[in-house]
C-alpha cells in the first residue's frame, strides 16, 4: 500500500513540473495576446521568412 | 471569429457606383485618378505609399486584403517628430535601450486588418536598421526593435507615418503598462486553482464511493495532500475575494464578494476541522472547484473587455508636444517639459495645455470638450484660459500659470465626473440582489442551527456551516458578467461598442430617446460642392486650400475636398476665423474671405440681396473685397432615419434637438411624426437643460449625438450614444459609440439589452432554485462531500451556460430584420 503513496507523490511532482512550465509561459508573455497569432497565420507565406532573425 | 476592430476609416455612406477604387486605400476615386502601371489611385499620397512598398518588396500587402491602406493626407512636416529624441522623452517611450539596440511600443490606430499585421511585421524590409517587429492586434500596438544609432526613434515614427500608420503619441504613452501585470496575475491564479482542483478531485474519489473508511491511513494521506494543495488556492488564488470582502466591510458597501468570501471560509474551515479532528473527508474538492469556476468567470469577463478600448482619460487626449517660444525662436518641446511661466504658441485647432494667461493674439476658445458649449468664447490679452480648450482662429501666445497635470482639466476629468453610473447610484443588478441575499442566508442558517440545537445539538454547528457553504452564490456572481459579456460581444459584432457591462442595464431601463440633428441624423454629402461663379484658377484653388486648412469647421473640410486642381498648401498670413460666420486670410498678397453672405456684407463686400431657401447655407468667396461666387455644401438625412424612427416610436418617446432653425421642421415631421417634441436653435447648454428636465420628470433618457458639440448633454443623459463617422474622435462622456452607418441597429441593441436583463433575472431565479435544493440538503444535515461536489459545479455551469446561450440566441440575426 505504501506504493500508492510513492506513486501519488511522484505524479504530483510531475504535475507540479507542468504547473511550473505554465508559470514560465505566462511570465514570458504567451497569454498576453491571443488574437494576433490567428491573424498572423493567415498572412504567412511558406517561402519567405516571417520576421528578421534577431 | 476574426473581428475587424474598427479603425479610423471614413465609412462610405454613399455608394458611388462605377467609380474606380483606389488600389491603396480602397475608397472610390471620385473624379480624379492617378495611375501607375496597371493600378489607379485616388491621390498622390496613396500612390507614393504604393511605390514605397513595391520598391521594398512589400507588394504582397495588396494581395492580403483589398484596398488595405490608409489614405495619407500629407507628408509630415520636417522636424515634426524631432522632440521624440529629447533625452527627457525618449527613455519613457522606449521599452528598452542599451545604446545600440532599442525597442519601442507604439499605438497605431490605423491597424485594422491582416494586411496591416503582415506589413508591420515585415517592417524590416523598409529600412536596414529595423529589426524584428510584432503587432498586438486587439490593442493596435506595434513593438519594434531597431538600431538606435542609425535610426533614432523620431525617424522610425516618420517612417511609419509615411506609409500611413501614424502613431498616436500622447501622455498616456509615458504612463507605462501595469495592465499586463494584472492580466498575467489572473492566469497564474487560474493555473494554481485548476491544478489543485484536478488533483484534489482525483484524490476525493474514494470518498465518493464510500471506500475511504476502509483504509484509514490512505484516507489520512489523501486528505493531507488535498489540504496541502488547497493552501495556495486559499491564500493566492482567492486573494481577490479577500481584498474585495475587506473593502465591503470597511466601506459598508455590500457586494456579491462578501457572501462568496463567507462561503469560502466556511468551506475551508469546515474541511480543515473535519480532517484534523474527525479524520473525515472534508469538502476540499468543492472548495478548489469553487475558486476555479469563479476565476474562470473573471477570465471570461476580461476577455470580453479586452476588445473594447474605452480607456481614454485626459492623458490620451493631450498631444505630446507643443511649440514653446524661447529667446532664440520657437521650438517644439515635449509637453512634460513645460513649467509655470513658459510661453507657448497655440495655433488654430490646437489645445491649451494647461491653465494659462493670454499674452497676445485673438483668442476664440472652444470649450466644447469640457462643457459641451460649442460656441467659442472670445478672450482678450490678460484673461485666463482653461486647459483643454481649443483655439479657433489665428495663433496665440500664452503664458502658463500651472503645470500640465495640475490644471483644472485634471480635476474635471476625474473619475467621479465621468463615471456617471456610479455617481447616479445605479447599482448593478447583482449588487442589489446581494444586499438582501447575505442577511437572508445568515437568517436561514441560524434558523436551521437553532432547530438542530433543540433536536440534536451535535449537529447544530455542522448544519450552520453547511448552509453557508451551499448558499455560496457562485452562480449568482457569474451570471451577470457572463450574460452581459455575451451581450457586449453580440453588439460588438454589430459594430456597436459599449463602455462596459453596466451600460446594458442602463439601456434596458430607457424610455425616452433624444436625437441631435446635425451630424447625427444628417451627414455631409459625399458629393463635392460645386462652385457657382466663374471657374477658379489653380492658384485661387491653392489659396482656398491653404486658407481652409486652418479651420476645422465642417464647411472648410468640404471645400478642401472640392479644391481639385490645387497644388501644395502655401502660407497664409493674418488668418482669422469668426465663429459661425467665416474665415479670412492673406494668400499671395490677396485678401481672401470665405463665409456667410451676412458676414461678408458686414465686412464691406458688395453682396446683392440674396434670397432663396438655401441662402443661409451658402458659403461665399470674396477675393480682394470683390464677390467671386459661392458653394452650397449639402447635408442630407441618412437613409434609414425614417425606418429607425418608426421602429422606435412604438416603445419610446422621441425628441429631436437642433442648433439650426425651424426650416427643417417639415422634413423632420415626415420622418418622425407630428407628435414628437422638436426644439430648434438649441445651444449645447439648452440641450443639456432639456435632458435634465426630462430626467426630473422621472424619465430615463438616451441621447444620440455626434459627441462633438453635445458632450454635456451626452454626459447628462442616462445613456449617451455617440454616432461618429470616424471612431477615433469621440468624447469620453458617451457610453456607447457606433459607426454612422449603423444607426439602424439601435432598436435591435435596445431590444437585446432588455432581453439580456430579463435573462439575467431568469438566471438568478435558476440559481436560487439550486440554492434552495442545496439548503434542503444542508438543513437536514445530509450535505455530504459528494452532494456538495455535484451540486456546486452543476449549478455554476448550468446557470452560466443558460445565461450565455440565451443571450447568444436572443442576439442571433433573423433574416428578415436587417
């Protein structure tokens, strides 16, 4: 039965890793603009580079 | 799903069939076209932009959308943006700068479509010093990185202006962006709550099936983990509710947040006690779920408001730079550098930046933005000029008496003055309900506890808390935001933009509608006014063009467009505008005068007696004191006014106010009917008084105007609707802004808001039913974690789904109603 305890703790840690990834995404601005990426896709042309490589 | 956010484009009210459309801006070319290769353009400006883009390999711009450009009126005057490089301004406009590389975020109101996004993100092709750029479409912002040494900020702005995307630079730019931090905070709170909710739910499953009693150690472990996961939810995710509840207590103002906070505390406290004392299961799944759903509601609300940018306060109204008169000459300086005692030059159409004393010049100040009074006030040297007034006439020199921030404009524009709904005590529906809801719940809980105290005392406390838990008004709190948010989106799709959700409730209570005539019911005809008299030479047309550029009067704008053969504008000396009468100035050493017959006669020009129906709307021209001819700029009624009036008459009392004379009465009566109240020759203050009179008689008034010279009336009314041909210019006194071509949508909007409020009421009833069922369980002492876990999400989701779905259904387009 103690196996369950270990399993739960490990899976929680894994889930916690995902939560940390979520925090990182929010902090780096992924959620700031949900609207423009949809428009950007429409104007993409497969051949030419989108933006200048920084 | 892709909503074109409305931008500053003139809406073609008259469709000119057969006229070729400009390849760049898409507007009809009227009489004149300029060609380049296979394409035609309406003006040299459009063709220039086309050439700039084609040469830089950006011709794809025209493939992505038809007529995607914006008409560029004139090349920016050299040095106009130089002040941006000033060391006191530059750092505040840049997000980042390390000496070589710099990044700036600029607001470009002209962004309106996919092609714009593509073009602006390919800006690097226009100049080698420009690096990556990124557009934020809903906010109409561009974030651009560039090599500052090779291309200073002022040149970047010049470049954007030259292709038609002039940035809107104002004091607001210098304020910084805190809104982003708030939005991100909501996401992290939501993430924590969702994370905890999912895991705690899983861990609660054994309790649902009654298995937990068999394995006490595992039960203890699961409970401990659930408790641990709930702590950040309690402290971090729910923190907004703690703050709001604390404010409720401090201000003695009861909003829905207080019963929610009580419910949260009850839930967590009860769970904590159960788990620690009785080795029980607790209600942590309900707890985390509750917080999660509430935050989802907030997120949805925010998403709806993101699209509508009504957040203009006085800072965005003010320009960023002014002309300061110094010992060495006139210099364009940033507005923040002004100090008391500075001498500033204010030209025609420019704003008084702060309270000042008039030093020299013929001042005629238009305070319509502040007081709604469109009649300019004449001032003599030595008199006080208030901030926010606009000069109508020649150039002035003024001496500042106050700092920009501390002048009367700031105090005038303070929240209270313009947040009328709060000031009028119009409580939102939700808060009105919550006022009796909390005491009711406490009463029921006490009664139930008292009953159990008599029947079986061990249950008393448990029942008390259970009632508090199950009565937590999660559904109640979310109903109004969701329903009203849905209504806002429906209206946004119809191009009607509301200030916020409270306007929906205000709209539903309206019983009287007042229309302003000029600019609202009428529109300037697209046809260029013809000149009656000997044809004007190009030199004369150039002179008239130059002269009218100094005036913002609608007649001047109409004449400007009629000057087809004019060249570039030239200098005008001794410019003077007499409000409501005419303008004059000296061009090419000749004295030009444009105005009404009466005024010109008073000036000594020989005018034959003029009679005729439209004698009053003729604009006469005199050169060197001799009468030369006239134009008759037409204004006509919008096409759908008759139908609009017919649709509104049945339900609402209508009235029409006009600053014009009675001669329009017959036409208006045909459109509106005979029993409609009509007032003529009304001044802006008169309009305001009329509305106030109606309100004192107990009526709820909606005012429909153009927002320019009826700001006061719009502010006074319960709902102020600004009808504009160009949504960039509106007064903040309005609650709703709609495109001129969409005036016919008004009855539909009113109907939708009435229905939305009815739906909100129905949703309240629905959530009360859930509450009653829940209280039934709780009072009997039968509120197990399972029951709570089912009831709470069920009630929230179903009530919200009902509210949103019903509003969307009410707002759907029926084919026969346009």
